C-alpha cells in the first residue's frame, strides 16, 4: 500500500472498467483491464485463486482471448508451475499474429524459460532464438538490449543442453553485438 496504492480497490476499479469496456464492445480494452485486475490480485494481493477466478469469469464473455490466456500462463509461471506455463505459452505460439511483436517476444521468452526450468533445453534454445528473431524483425535488424539478452539466454540454454561448442559459437556474435546496442535508445 505504498504511496496510497490499495490493491483491493484497484482490482475493483479495473473490474468495473473491464465491464464498461465489454458494454462498449471494446473487447481488447476489456481484456487488458481484466488482465491488469488479475495481475493485481496475483501479485499484490497474493491471491492466485481469485486471479484465476477473474480470468475464468472473463473467459465466459471473452472466450479464447490472447491477453487473458497469456495472463493465465504468467500466473502459472509466477507460481513456478512451469509445465502448465509451458503448455499454455506454447499453445499461444500458434496465435502470435494476434499480438504486437514485443508481446510475441515475451511469450516466446517465457515459454523458453519454462522449457529450461523443465530441462527441455533444445526446445528452450529454439524458443529463445524465435523470440530474438521477432525482436530483430521488429527493429529491422537493429540490435537492442532485449535482442542481445535473448541471444545470451540462447547461449545459456545451449550450454545447459550440453552443446558447449554451439554455446561458444553463439557467444562470439553476441559479444560483437554488445558494441552495436544503444542502451539510451532502449530506455525510451
């Protein structure tokens, strides 16, 4: 409750905003409000059950909504239920045309990290590489801190998979990429 933030009140307001947006026919806005409500319930109120109930109720009005499905996967991730998170995130991989490139990259990154937690290193490598390619495509090939970070994640996953030579080979261009990024530009 720092700085006057009251999570229960914020969750109620976001619920009201979500219902209003549904009434307006603005499903994307509604989903974002509901997703934010679930985040507050899960992260600030520490009530995973309530957060999942909010998403369950929203599924009745906004079935198969990408944002709500992604939030459900993130709740599983935060609960360290990596198998559930991996299953949900990889299911979203078939629906990436519904999201903007940064959301896509984060979905793939979260799926890759979940695969790593499950010791499924080859899948982790593939997903980290896909995430990096999405970021590079969105920046017309310009390296960013995010794309380089994903490359480093790929190196780590390769190393963990036992592909030490591949990890070193992947690391060389990563080190060269470091001089190409502009950290100040990434903060905008």
